[in-house]
C-alpha cells in the first residue's frame, strides 16, 4: 500500500482518506480492513488516480462500473485490490459537500503508509451515517473525540458542542456530555432531535431512572431508523444501476488489470 500512496503523490492525484481507516487514525475505531479514498471528481484527476493504480499492478474487484464521468457523478464506488488490500475509490461520497471545500478542512496525519490527507472529523461523521448500526458507535466516539480536542485547544465553542450533541447516539454518553457542559442542556432543548430534548429534561444531577431513560433510548432508535432509511434511499438508484450493468455485462471483469 505504501507504494500505491507514493504513486498517487508522484502522479499528482488529489484524494482524501475516508471511512474506516480515517476513523482508526482519529481514534474512533480499532481497526479497518479496507482503504477508502475520496478522489477529486475531475477527468484529469481520475486519470492520474488510474495511472497510480496501474503503477502498482492493481486489479479490479467485484461490482465495479467503467471509470466514466457518468458513473462517478452518479455516486458509484469503484473497487480494486492493491497488494491484497481492497481499495475503494469514491469520487462522490454521500452526505458531504464538494471535494475542494472538504480538502481545505482535512488534516494531514502520519500513517504506516506515510503522511496522508485525511477527511476532517465532521465530514467523516456524515460519510459514516450508513445503515450499519456499528457505524453509529464510531460516530459517537468521533463526536466525543472532536469535543475533547476542542476543549484541549482552549475550550469548545457552542458550535462544536452543538455539533457533538447532534452526533451522539449512545444514551450514557449523551447524558454524560449534558452533565459535563453547562450550556449543553439549553442547546439540547433547541435541537430537532427528540432524544436530545428528552435528555435535557432528565434529572441530570442524579442517576436517571429507567422510566426516564427508556423514552430517550426509544427516541434514539427512531432517529437511527430514519438515518438508515435515508442511506437506503441514497444507494437504491445506484444499486439498481449496478444490477442493470451486471445484467448487460458492462461491469469491469473481476480480477482484470486496471
């Protein structure tokens, strides 16, 4: 993998490390098998990225459409194997803005493959809002990490605290955050999330009884189901098109060279 990232640099490709590996680097996850990259969605940058893949003898992995503008603009992911590692390229990840703006917010972090550009925690959290329940454990940890970092850097602003509260999906951590931050309850009461409003009304100066905690947990579950449905709606047309491409034999052959 180190040779692949060196090839990306040599070719001048613009990309950001996202998803599982990014979460590991920030401390929000313990491990990740795949490598996911957000590549800048311009024709020249895609060409540079493909050239880097060829430099390291990458192979196509399953369910990969042709690397053509219409497919990356539609939100498809492109799958490859590099040194037996699955590498997914995403020119347009879900739920985030444009590449250039996100690249300005990105961090450069030391990894086993060198110093790499990594998507900011706030953008990473949006990308991680999938239909996989474990991703919301990661999101909660990332929100708390962002809050602690802001505190260590001189104090968390209301903006950071509000953002963190909106992205905490574990009851214990939500209550603990409201107890720790004096402005937390007022921010929670103004939230569109029912779980936050209920938590702000809980007796935070003592252990929250089950009759109070249960409705908060139920509200969190409903919010998660809403996020799951939103992710399903995003991917449904993409999956539909993949099925059409597979039926027509238009997908790139699994195992073929790039």
